């Protein structure tokens, strides 16, 4: 007992009392720290922390608006937007991201999910932002994702509007394609967000401001693994405006079917207002492959393909026009009074100038020939003589007046100008003077001269319209979701060529006989009951050496001539003008002529001229002409 008193009594050890005081002080400091932290959390930071808590529980999802539809002139859908089931991943909601990705690979197939996630995070997306790791899920994949939701924390199913091109590669160079915005876009375009689609090419790019709608938003409540529990609020999205084109779907299909596997382009235009009826370039591509993003490997394959499928040959392909240029010679020479329709030149099969012979395509020659027969039978020697009488500068002046060597003004990107040479151009380009012998080559559409298919379609349209050149356009109107017209496009006169009507009449008469007359080079474009006016062209790819001619079939394909055909119809009241170029196709009458025939046949089946047989009888006649052409093949 005494020992106990000694231990607890007033005579306790000073060391123990010191420890007890230290422990009390420590407990006081700890309680003070807890109190201060509670005060900070519940009083000072209560609003901020409540927001952070809500971010874990409440998500704001941006809802992209569907892009506007694109219709042909008869209101048939060419481009639409369809729902796509996409697998979305919010990295912050996944407790084990590696395991989630592994399960995605197992249930959805593929092994690219980690790469997609890394790319998205490189673009600066936050951990709370959904990332599309797989687009366009099929039904089995949708079921797998929903069934195994507990094994896929952070993964959800989203229904996203995706651009769709129902006809695949049809008119792809005109319609274009869309892609996901990148860092450069986001830096320049504050209204866009990561994951948005933007027009990259063609009218998708040119009319982006109309086609793109206004995004909406949804506020949703989620659970611990990111699953949606309920909708808290919504701001509806506003769809983009719809666009109606001047293109006719069936004529476009006819143009592309007629081109087939051949490399080239065809353009059909209304000579009365400049509306594009069809515009095709082959080889082409499927714009659906770009929707939702195209892989780097697929893009490189397209961009580096030897046949250049991304090139719009209708406005970017520049070719020597060959003998189609002879209508320019004729207009220029008649207008400048260098010749008259009765002027005769003798064609022995070639023209010696300087120390070399400039040949005519017909080895035995045409004999004495005046302008009409020179155009009908495409006599080279006649137009050599015309070129010498005109000189390069007067010839260049009229070619430029007729719209060659300059952009047409069509609202498509990267249109090329082509080239019409002159003495001033050569002096500036090469520092050399122009030699008269060079004019001989230009006069038959060779040498430095280069044109596009669109320019040649415009040339045919100008001759048809009496010298009026319209700005080519392919959009009729833009209409909002409320049915109101937001923008309409009318005919725009680019130029009125000051040409004597008798000059154009003489050229039109000759072009009619190119297709319909004896000895004409364009019989393959004939249509029964309709007078087609045309001009063939065969443009050399490599310069022919002196001596014996090399047969076309004995040349490698890349050295064979390009084939051209330009035409308009009917002669009396033209409704359509067409130009076609076939790369390495050989003679224009046999390669490009049938393409023009098929385009016009389909057009007049759909839009028969007044005073002609009823549509069914006209179609029978057109079909008969088509069968005759195939037998001639």
C-alpha cells in the first residue's frame, strides 16, 4: 500500500508530469488542426467542394448537331446523317484503365483502343471528357457492351450523328468529305470542340457555315462507374441547313457509269444559266471512309496512290486540248477576218515549215479544204495555216476571251487555271522570244496550251449560248429547318463575248456535221431525233518523232494520246453542253465520244425537248443509238 501511495501520491516524478503536459499540448494542437480543417472545408471552401462533388456525380455532355442534308435538283438525298452507336470512355471513371481496355478488346474486337485513348489525350482532352474509342458498332457489339457494363467501368454507349454518303463514291470530288477537328482547327475556330466534325473537302468544306448546326447539351447524373442514372436538364441541338444542288442524280450516275474504269473526267453544264448537271472524275474514293476518322495508313495509301484518286480531274487535271481547240482557231480567225468561211487551203498530209514537216493526222491529206470541212474532218494542215495567219498573240487573246487559261469561278477549292501561251508569257517564263513554228502546235491544241474539262464544257456552252459565259455553279439554294430559304444562287454572267453571230453560226453548223455529217469524226455521239453538235480531239502525250508514225496500240499506255470530246444539244435550242477527257484513251471520237453520248442520252430521256417524240418513244430511239454504238465498239 505504501508503494502505491508513493507511485500516485503528491510526490510523483517530475519527468512524468512533463510527459503528461507534452501529450496534452499535442492533443490540443491536433484538435485545433482538425477544427481548422473542418472550418476550411465546411465554411471557406464549401461552394468549390460542392461543385467538385457534383462533377463526380453530374456530367454535362455536349450533343453535336446533325449536319444538313444535301439533295440533287429533284430533291433526292445525296448526303445524309445517320445515327452511329459509339463506345465512349471517360478515363476518370475507370478504376483500372488497363483492365478496361483489355475487356474492350475482348468484347468489341480490335487492339487499337489504347492508341485511340493516347491520341485523344495528346489532343488535350480532360480526364472527365468522353473519348470515342470505337465508332459505328454493330448490333452484336452494342449488346456485348451493354451486357458487360460492370466489367467496363467508364465505358458507355452514345448515339452520335455520323455523315453518310448513300451512293459511296458517286460525285465524291464534288460532295467532299468530313473529318474530326484537330489542334490547328481548334486554335482558329473557337466555336468548335474536340470530337466535332468539320468539312474537309468539296462542298462539305465550302458550305461548312450552312451545313454545320449548333450543338446542344445534356446534364446527366452518373454513378460511381460513370453509368447514366437520370437526365437533369437539356438544351436541344439545332440541325444544319439543307442544301439543294443543280446536279441530277441519274445524269451523274450515267456519267460515272460511262467513264467506267477509264481515267478521266466529264462535265455537263446548262448553257443557259451555268448550272452543273453532272461532274465526274475517275478514279474516285468513298467519302464514307473518312467519317469518324481515317487511319494514317489508309490516308497515306490514298494520298500516294499512283492513279491519284483524290485529284478532281474535272477542275484540277490540265491537258492539251488537241483538236477541240480548232473551234477557238475558227472563231478567232473569222472574227479577226484572217479567213472567211470560203477560204481554202491545200492539205497534202503535212505542212513543211522551216526544216521540219508538221503532219496532218490523215497521212494522205484532205486536198483542197475550206473551213466547214476542216472542222468536220479535223484537218490539221488547215489550222496550221490559220495559226500562222493569226499569230500567237491574237490566238491567245481569243482563247482567253472564251474562258481558257483562267479559273471559271466555280466554288470548289484548288481549281487550276490551265495555260494559254503568248509571246509575253514566254518572254516572262523563259526569257526567250516566241517562234512562229510554235504557233503551229498551239493551233492544233498542242505545245504549251493546257485546259481543264470544266473550261472545255464552258467553251461548248458559250458557242451554244451565242457567246454568253456563265459562272458555273452547283448549288441552287440553302434551306433552314424552318423551311425558309437562307441563300439562293442565281445565274451569273461572267462575260459576253463580242463575236459576230454569223461566226458562231458557222462554227455550230460545222460542229453539227462533226457528229451527223458524212466524214465527221464524232459519229459515236449521235442521238436520233436530236441534233448534237460536237468536236473531237486527240492530244499527244509525247512528241512524235520525224519518220514513220508509231501505231497507238504499240505504245505503252502512259504514252498514248488523251481523247477529248466536247458537245452541246439540241442545235436549235441547246439545253446541255458536255466535255469529256479520257487519259491515254486514244482517238477522242471513240474514247470520249461514247461517254458524251450516254450522258446526253440520259439527260434527254429525263428532259425531252419540246416538239420531239414522247419520252417512251424518245427513249427507244436513244436505246437504239446506244446499242449501235456498242456494236461499233
